[in-house]
């Protein structure tokens, strides 16, 4: 089930799947309308367009030529969106633009209209210049409707693309997808967390290497546990989001009685590799994208602290899920004493550090961004305290303290430093003491 779901997800996210489905539907509809034109005759509804053979061919040819021309505009917009994503945001943000559902629907509508018009044109075979009236025509009427719909779709797609390229929309989309990826991870901590605690079968461990190169986008640990021989134990050596090269170690297996080669094939099938890293089950990839966008905004060539502040604000959404939810499940038992262990996920502290450390250092001369960092950290601490998770606030307070230290060391004017210190006061961080004056020392 996991394997089929992963493969369908990859197919669904591709740029060609939805257009192919729409084109197939358009071809079927073209054949249906042509049959209706031939079979119904005078019983065809009167509100349909009445055309001659020559007129129908002219209309179908015009719509086909117009839609294939418009297709170039759609592809130009797609290329422009990808270029902006790579240069202005992050190269890792390009995938989000290629997976846009409306973009796929518009491409499908355009090529579906082209296919429909071409099939109708092929059916309207007759002598050139024929003026014979064929009466109401389903096929030519639908060609006109699809042509108008394609024109309207292009305008809607332009509006959608311009809105989608705005930085606030990009950051919000990545943050929401990252939070959803965190929630999608299966929870539940097993009583034992290591192969040593459970004990290993009395067999020589089998080291299994990857057969090809790619990013790990999913691990079917539950399916592998059911497929292994009775009493086997497998330890997966890679985690979701990790790059794997052909020949890299991906699993160690202590197997019970069974076919060694069959075990290798099962392990290979349980590890799903892709040429591209995806967000669906890899929240660290989403956090990395947000951090990259913030770093790009703080670079000297762009110098956009407002965008960096927006990124920090949106980092709170996935981090809230990471800090409040239990860690992902690691141990998967099988029905006949099989056990599969996944590697330990990055700790909460490591993820907080990864989300804020680089942004904090890059914003060392930006008091507004440092203030936002401290505010977001203070908000997360307050939420964890309300949820009775005070033990998980250590790294948050540490990052806030480091941000305050940077602000003090930067020598900001008091008007710029005070907002940072005011936000830090919510965390109970030590406040600087005012310097002694001669009058106060004499007193």
C-alpha cells in the first residue's frame, strides 16, 4: 500500500499526468460528439451552432491554431516562475511551482482543446469551399466553447501565477506543506528503541547496499516487517530526505531461515528513491527551503530584511508541530517476530538549531530581524509552557539568548536595541545593567 501510494503521489505531482488525463478525456469527448452529429441528425437540439462543412473546418482550424499558440504563453510563464523561484527564493523552491495544480489543469485544457479541434477537423472531410448546411453541430459547438474556455483560463492563470509568485504566498505555501509533512509522520514510541535491547538472531549480519542513486522519499518499514522471514531483524541505515549513492549501505539484516537474495530484494523495494527531494514526508526539506529564502533575503545583493522576518514568522508553524508532537515511530514489529528499526530522527533541539542558527548569524546587523527571531522563540516557549512541555524549551531559550548577544555586540542604538531586549524579557533572559555614573558611585 505504501509503495503504491508513493508511486501514485510521484505520478500525480509530475507535470504531465493531469494534462494527459485531460487530453484523453478530450479525445473521448470528440469521438462522442462526432457520433452524435452523425446519428442524431434533425433531433439535435436547436440551440447548437449550425455550420456548413467549410465553416466548421474553418472554426476548428482557427481554434486549434490559437490554442497551440497560447500553449507557448503558458510554457513561458512556467519557465519564468521557475527562474524567479531559483534566483530570488531558492533553487529548492522550484518544485513547488512545477507542482501547481492550476498550471497542470490549464495546460491540460489547452492541449485537450487542441486535440478535440484536430479530431473534429479530421472528421469534417469534404470538398474545399463546400457550403452545404449540416445543421446544428455538437462537435463544432464544443470546439467554440473549449476555445473560449481556454482564453478565459489563460487570463485566470496569469492572475494566479502573479499571485503565486509573491514571496508571502511562497513562504506560506512551504510552511503549510512542511507542517503537514510533520503531521503525516506516524507517531508512537516503542518500549524498546535499539536492536541491542531486543536482541539479535544468531546469524551473521547481511549488509545491503543501494542499487541506484537518489533521494530517500519513503521507507515502507511496516511492509518490510511483514515480508521478512520469521524471526528476522532489520536496521535501516538511512532516513527519509537523505541522499543515497549506488553502493551506499542502506540496511543491515539479521535474518532467520529464508532466501538471502529474496531478503535483499524486499529491502530494496521497501526503500523508495527519487531523483528529486520532496516535501510530502520530509519536513526537514521544507525547513531548509524556508531558511534558504531567508538567507537569500539577508544577502548583501538583495538586503530584504522584511522578507527574512516573514520567513522567521512562518518557521513557527512547522516548529510548533515538531515541538508539540511525539517523535516519529522507529520500531515496526511483524506478525512472526520480525522487527524493523528506522534510524532516529533529528532531535527537536537539532531542528530548532537548524531553523534559527544561520538566520540569526546572517541577521547580526539587522535589529528588526533579530527582534522577530526572539519574538517567535518567545511565542513557542509560551505555547510549550501552556502545553506542559517546559522540558522542550531549552534550545529555544538558547537561540534567543544568542540572538540577544548578537544585538548587544552589534552596537545598535538604544532605540533599535530596546525592542530586542523587550522581547527577550518574556523569556526571563538577563537584562543588561545600566552603566555606573560618578554620581551613583559616590552615593
